DNA sequence: CCAAGACTTGGGAGCGCTCCCAAGCTCATT
DNA sequence: AATGAGCTTGGGAGCGCTCCCAAGTCTTGG
C-alpha cells in the first residue's frame, strides 16, 4: 500500500500542494470544481495525511492524554474507570482527537513522565483523574503551559486556578441519607472513604442530612472502606456489630460488598438492613435486590472533560472552568422503598 | 517554560546538533567528556525532544494503538478489559512507547478509522482485541503494512498469518470440568458463550472432559450467556430448572451471576450446587463463597502482546507469532473441594 | 474607466529532528 | 615514513506538512 504525499495528490489533480492542503483542512479560497477534483483523487488513492508532519508544521498533535496516577492502580478494575475511559475515548473520536493513556505504577514514574508529557509536543492537553488527596501529578505539571482538566474536585486551596469537572457528591449523599430517613430509619450507618475529595464530600452530605433532620451523628456507625467490593464487605462486617437499620455506601461496589456481608450473616436486604449506594453502575439495577443508588452521570462527565479541555486548548486557559454535574436518586428495592 | 531545540542545546554545550542527537539517542561516537557536558545542559534546561520532529525524521512515532471493536462496547466494564489495558499500558511505559486507545462505537467508525490508523504514521503498530466471531477490523487492516498482534485466537481459517497471544482456554475448561467430575458430580451444567473463539474453546474443553470421563453430554444442561454478571444470572435461572449438581461458568462474572441466582432461590453454594468460574478476577477470591476458578494470566498476556508487537516492528512480520499461555486451576470453596 | 477589495492559486520557507557522508585526528601496522 | 582503519565531529539534506505572502484574476463601487 503506497504512502502518498501532498505533492503526489497535487500532481494527480493538477494543482499545487497548497491547494490540496486547503481542501483536506476545509479552508476557504478553493473553487468548488478544484475541491471536487482533489477529493476525487484522495478517494481513489486512499491518501492519508502524515500525522507527524501535520503536528510539526501546525504545532499541535491532536492527541489528548488521560492520566491516572499510581495510587489509583489497584482500583483500576472498578467499572467507574472503564466508563470514564469509554466516554473520553468516544468524545475524542467525535472531535477527531486521539486519546492516549498514561497509567502510572509509581510516583517516580509520574515525576519522570510529567516533564515529557508537558514539553515534548506529544499531546495537546491532559485529562487527569487526580482527586486523590496526596497526588502530586497536578502540581508537577502546573508550571508548564500544557492545558489540562481534572476529573473530580481539587482540594480547596488550589481549586480556583484548576479547571475541573465534578459531580455534586455532597448533594448526592444528602439525597441518599435523606431518603433513608424518610423511610423511617434512625440508626443509619455509612461506609465511607476519605482517600479523595469525592469521599469527603459524600461524607459531608451524609452528615448534613442527619443534622438537618435532627438525627445525632454516631461515629461508631461510620466504617472506613476503600472503593472496592471486597473492602466494602470487610467494612460492613465491622459495622454489623453496631446493628444499623440502614447503611449508605459511598459507591455501588462498596454497597455490593455490604449486601454480600449482610447475606452471609443470613440477614435480608432491605427487610433487616436497607442499603443505598452511589454511582448507578451497570450492576446496580441487576443486583439482588436491585440497588437504590445515586446516579452520577459518568459518561457525561467524561464527555464534558474532553470538551472543556478542547475549549481551553482552542480559546484560553483563563478563567479556569468549574463544572459540577447534578446527580439524582434512583430508588429501587434495596432501601425498602415502595417505588 | 521555554521550548528548547537541539540547536539551542548544542550552542550551550559548545557542540553541534548532531552531537546532541547522538547523546540523547545513546549512539556511539561521542566522547565521554562531550557526552557529560551535553547531559548537564539537558538537565539544567529540562530540554525535551519534540515528538513530532522525531517521528517525521525517523519514520516512527513510538505510539502503539489498542483497538477494541464496537461489539465489545457493552462488555467494557468487565474487569478483564481493565486488566488487559493496565498490563498493556505498563508494558508500553517499560519500553518507552505511548499507548493510545481506540474504542469504537460502530462498524462504520471502524471502517473509517482503519485506513487512517494503518496509513497516517500516527502509530507504529496495533494490538487488537478481536477474537469475536464477526469482527471485521482485522480484515480491514490486513492489506496494509501496519504491524499488529491480536489478543485471543483468530478463527482457524486466518490463524496461520495472524500473530496472536491467547490463553489455553480449552485446557482450562477441561481442568474445571474434570475437577467437578472428580468431586463426584454427575449432572454438570455449563454457562457458555459462543460469541468468540474463547467461548468456543472453553465449550470444547468442557465437552472433552465429560467425554473422556464417560459422562454423557446433556444439551439441556448448557445455557447460553454473554460475558456479564447479569447475563450469567439469567442463564443460571434458566439452568436451575434442569437441576444441575454443579456448573462450569465460562467467566468469573458469569459465575458470580450464577451464585446470585442460586442464592436467590435459597440454595447454597457449594452444598446444593457447586460453581467453577474462569479468569480469577480480583473478585473471585473474595466472593461468598470464594470462587474455584481457572486462572488466566491476563497481565502476562497484555505484556506479551506488547513485546510481540515490538518484535514484529523491530525485526519482521514473518513468521507470524502464535503464543498460547498456560492456565491453572485455583481451587477454593465454591466447588465443594477440601483444599 | 479606474481603483480597491475579494477570491484563487502557487511557491518559499520553516517546523525540529534524524540520517548520512565528508573531514580531520589519532593510532597501529608495514 | 607512509598508509589504512577507527573514532569523533559537524553540516547538508530531507522527512511531509502548514503558514504566509506574492501574483494574477474578477467583481464592485465611485
């Protein structure tokens, strides 16, 4: 299969390479007849412009990088990441950008790669999933001019100058806890994680709902987990000693682990203990019983992250963009509600 | 942050750009003293070579593409894909290649992109997860010179000229079914998928084990599923009407769905029905009960796919490489074994 | 009719690097 | 002493494209 160049196509169509370039880049100032002739030759030859030459001449690669810092490594099988990656990939396809992936195994690797990602011209911009409390990656790339968007809220101290796309975690947890309270439950536990800002915000929303409804906050009803099914199982086993009537789990994976722990004690969901999750993963609706959960618009977040990044690349970095997407409560059987 | 060029670094170090190029590319014929001087200037300036210029001049991008055809779209949250992607990404990092991702939404998109992927110089090679029966993507790129490796066995007709990395699915299913037979079970069901070659091979191994041990194959004990937990649940519900004593599920996700269906009927695993899966996903060991399963070396497969592709890129496409990785049976509680 | 502006086209130059060959120096062998 | 081989260094050229400006043609308004 022959590699054609602009010059080749120009000769075949009887025009210059400049004209061919104008045609493939949809620029004005080419007559319709000439345009048609060039497009015909392109179709017949299967010509594809050389990516490296385009990048070098135009100073942009049309490649976006998706970065996952090393501390997310063990959580990577959580469906949340598959859904985010899928949404980002599809959005890139829509906009004629290529997504590339940077999954790091160590902080050293991150330090080594950050400079190269920011300076080599390999990528036009970055999407960073870095709402974890102790990730340094964003700090490392900030001195450079490379455009980036964070998925998840940054810490408050740096939030003003960092563009991010987040979901309203606090409101979601508030909805979940309020729903359980409205169902009449008083001893409401939480399976919480404090590794990232999402975890903190969900914890805050849970606490606010209890306070707003005049319920006391019993710290013994809050067990720490990480965002995995197995970790949720262990945390729920611990929480069962406190005899909660209901439990809010900060993610669906945690919720499924909690359900498994409850059933392993021959208790029933929701008859003995009601459960609410957060995410509305594909698995939630088909769980036993179907899971009441807070739906976060993951696909939408991924899409918006790409679009926000392209906006930054194409217009200007300032002002920083802060997008917080609404969540909604999806009531199914696990909370004992009659829906 | 200034963008430095080879010329800049050469001037600062008092050498030509050719010498700087030789230093950053680890080429011989540069004196140690000069090398050191250049490296010092590089450290002080933070110089990063421009990727597009390198690609254009050297005719290689050092970017590998990972392709997932559109029919895998709905299965993408299966942890198998996260693990494969993670392994591929890490192997790319080790070899100083950048992974890029092509998740397609339609066959049209695939057709449109195949030519560009194969011809634009954007990527040096492709890894294709395309063992599904009706994927056309591999056929579309074959006329081009682009190096590629398939993950999963191709159909027999095209197997000789396509390089692939697979696991021994047939042997794995044989082990699983044999284990159940050795436990004394006679009415052994299967939750099967026939969408891809892995599914076919696992079905073949299951059948061969039964035949080898003189057990009849009862087609009513084989229910069709796809590779998801929910689909496994539904298929198991169907299979329960046939009263199996044990069941081999072609993946861990299917097995977890089967376990849930069994428990929803107030039956116990393994006391009432034994279950064996395939994959050894992170979830398998921590399931209730811990899942007996066939471990496939996903991380190893992903790594080998990258290394095989680099070998093809760096040496030659022929002969095609066929790598089949061994699997192993991991005995836990779900099959009723005393381990 | 003339001048100015808009449209169309082509060619020079540059983007930042790698590849390749020429030139110079040093060392070893005859 | 002369010659050849090996090492080191530098500069020309090219990779394939985009950007920019010059030149030519056509249209419109005064």
